């Protein structure tokens, strides 16, 4: 293991697997934090040197105790501090004087508790940095390292025995939650490599330990529980470089960015959508539930990978109720049943009547009743079927559950595809669970758990493909960016930006009088559209500033007078006349948006368009720039995507043109960078397939270009 160098901080690898540990606040009383820390180090077989620190005891748990860290015979690699906040500063100073390499600070009530605690945390950090001593925490529960038997924590999760080493590495900004996840994972047979609770991250933080796990050969998959990021750019780069599956749960999902939004983009591109987008772009998987994250990490190690995303599932069991219920849950999760090949149907026909050959399979319909041979034969047929991505076996109460359960681990391993075994029978199924643990094979207690894991594995399969995809190439037809003022742009100025990047926009011209409006409409052609112009107005239609389908000159004159009057009411002193546009029609409407997220940089959005965009919340977000394939995938990911393909005799909309516009908008966002506050195209009208798309309204806000 890498050695600490004189005058340089101790490497993280040595902090996670120290050779010597001082426990400040050590005690024989396991009801105290320090008592539990030293108890768990002994209980789980820490192989290094233990140094109990307690000024009132000569011996603790059979070991010589020392009054302070500086009185110990060796300088510890790591000191674990479980002391009151009032004595923390003095203890940290003593550790620094003793040459300790790093301190794991379990002590809380620091920065998280208010200004006084924050000031104490700053003083502690200053002492540590002056001595080149690293800190983990404060307000953390330490480090779990089953591989090196270094359980550097006071978590009650360590009351359990036999944390067998494995390949799941984890970093958590919640200590108590991490302990819970370890215990939950152990119940399911999951095995961990190295798990770190980072707490307040006064010094070492999530990104530091993520980098360590990315480089750690013993860690095959990474789970992250995140509340906030200190270095988003570094985090994103680490995800891209991980080369192994990363599953993430982000707390604070409902956090919205820019509540006082000028535009749809600002209200829709909140903090979480941007976070999720950069994770997805880097091939990581963002999940809702920390426990499901652990199960997904485990499945990524102990189950074969899905052959490809989008394949169907094959549920099979002796209970029709369980398989049908499972099948009913699939559409809501974006999953489907497989389509059986002729060879699969023929294999099932050996065991059941032709009338019952369908998914899901109820083995109760077998000619001779459910049998191990028939069940095994059917599962092998599913494993060989090209449209089957995974086999799912929900087991309900039945005779000899444990004996039947023993069939599945060998079938899962030989099949080369995931086999997900559900033990739905509660405590009566504990013997079956024991069989799966002994076979080192995953199991799930609820149907919803198995579905969450399948969805995560699907997303991870997509992420694998994304990690090897080439970087997007700049499209042709992008002209010079027009010179535009900072601040809110008019619709016409926003459209000049769009047109410069090859995005089709409506033909239009400004008019300051009714006669000019009529002349413009005559040149463009009827029917026409008339809109009021003001930089002070965001949503024109809400204020009566839009008139559609003007079929003749009289209608244009009437509309001009009405809109000018409404404009004076809506923006007194800020009116800039009217604009007359061609009347565009199509088969569907999309919303396109772009912004520059303060943490993650340029982002683009696409969603169902029109006046209901915020209400529908059918929006997908991605970091800019995009490839054309990425743009297509975003549009196909919308709930409204089936409507774009044509419905009830309506022609399909031109999604190819929409994808091209979205890709070009992404390059505009990337080029503008931090100058871009927000940009909306709403709606982008999609004509019938092959006939293009056109931006009929746009708004944007720019910042001054920084030198």
C-alpha cells in the first residue's frame, strides 16, 4: 500500500486501510460512541495496532490505554474522535502535534449546527491543514472496510457479524443512512469493498473518495448518496472516467432553480434535472431509493449484464396471481413482456397445452403439474430467446420452497442473462433466502424491488453504450453569431440567433403603423400572425398580444389597433411596435429550451410544447452539445413521443427535423456558455414527416460577455 511521505498528507488508501488506529474517547462501555468504535474494531478483526485514548483508564478492553494521542508510543495513521464538541479543538491539536496522518471526526454539532459550530469547524480545519493532517467529517460515521477488516465506525450496523468482503464501494453524505444500507445489503447477501461516510466534508469530500473508488481494483461498482457537490466539474469528470457502473441517489430532488422565472426554461431546468442529465450523459444511473441503489449495485456484480436495453421480460412461476400481478406492473415502469420465438413456444409446448403458451407463464398449467424439470426447461428456453432480456421468478408459498429455490442459481449462471428471484412469502420464505445466500445469488422480497433493479440495469446498459459513444461533431450550416445586446431579447432578436445556427424560423417583419402591418402581411401572404413587441413582456398570449389566422387586410388593421392598445396597458413606455409573421401549421408542437446551469454548464431541454408545457412537465434535459443521435433519443424519451409518430389516422410528425433543431440549439448553448441565461423556443411546430419544423416563437436573455 502507498506510504505516507514526510511533509505530505497521508494517501486516502492508507486512511481507508490504516495500520494503526487511535480511538479518542475509548471506553469499555459500548453504550458510548468511543466504546462502540473500539469494540467494533476488535469484533471485526482489525489486524493493525489499536491505541485506546482515555485519560482515566490504564486498560480498555484488554489493551493499554493512553491519556492523550501524543502519549501513545507510535504516531497513528488514523485517529477516530468521538468526543464532545467542546473538547474537539484540543484533541485535534494533540493529534496534529503527535503526527497523526488523518482524523475521522464522528463528533457533530459543528457547521451543521449554526455559526458557532461553523467557526469551530474552521478552527479545527486550520489546525489540521497546518500539520498536513487529513480530516474525514466531522459529523460522520466513519469508514467501513470489510476487505481490510478496518471497521472505523460507531454505527450499530456493525453489531452484525460476518461482513464478507465484496465489490460494492459506497460514499454517503449521511452516516446513519450508510449504516442502514450496509445492514440492508447484508440481508440480501450483498458484499461491500470500502464504504465511506463523509459528513460535513470539511476537508476530504465525496469527490476525493469517489476518485479513490474509481481507482480501487477491489471495487467493481460504486453507489453514491449525495446531498450536494463541492466540485461539480471534477465529479462529472470522475463519472466519465469511472469505467465501472455507478448508481446514485440525490437528495433534494424537489429543489427548483430560478423560482421567479422569466421563461419556461428557467422554471423547468432546476437543479435536479441538470444533475440527472450530467450523470446520464456520463453513463451513471440516478435512482429514487437508496435501498434499491444497493440492490442495483449488487445485481451489477452478481447477475450477468442485460444483453441490451429495451428487451422484454419473461415471468414464470407456479402462481398465476403473482406472475399476472408482476406483468401488470411493467407498463408503468416502462418495461414490457417478451415476444416468444417459435423455438421458445415449441419448448414450452412439451410441458403445457398450446392454449396456455403465453407470457407470463403459470406452471400450474403444466400437463403433470409444476415440476423442476419443466421449470428448468422453460427457463433455459427463455434464456436462449433473443427477445428476452431477463427471466423473473416470483415464488409464493408452496411445499418445499427451499428445494425448489435451489434450482435457480445454476440456471441463472448458465443462462448468461439476469434471472431475478423473488421470495414474496414473508418470513415463511426465510429458508429459501438462506439457500440463495449460501449459493451467493441475489434475491428480492418485493415485486417492486425487482422492477426497480431491472430499470436500473436497463439504464446501466444504456450508460455502457454512452460511455463509448464518440463525442458529438459540430454540424454544418452554423453561421456567425449575430451581435446582440445583453438582457432580455425581443422575439425577433432571439430568432436571429436561432436562424444563425440553422434552425428554421417564421418569415416576419416589424411594423410601427397599421399601414406598414398591412403591407408586410400582403408580402408574407395570408393568413398572417400579428404580435406585440416589448422586452418587458414574457408571455405575450397571456396579455392579449397575439392575434392568429388573420385572413385579410381588414383583420390585420383591427388586430394592430387591439394589440397596440393591449401593449400600452401591459408595458407602458416599453412598447416596440408589432411584428407580422407567416401563419405556420403542423402536426405537433414541441418546446425547446437552453440555459447555462451554474454548476454543470450549458444544458438543453425538450418537451411537449404549447401553453401547457409547465403543467405537463413532460421534459427531458441534457448537457450541451448533443449529437444528432442524442437529440433523437431525448425526443423519443418524452411521454408524448407516441403522439409524434401519428395517432388515429394523423400523419407522423417530422421528428427528424425536430432532432436537428434540438442538436443545433445545443451547439448554440455550448457556444454562448455562461453568457446564456435562458432561451425558449415555444412552440417548435413539426410538420408532417419529411416536411420540416419551424420555430414560431422565441425568447432569450443574455448576460454581458466576461473578458
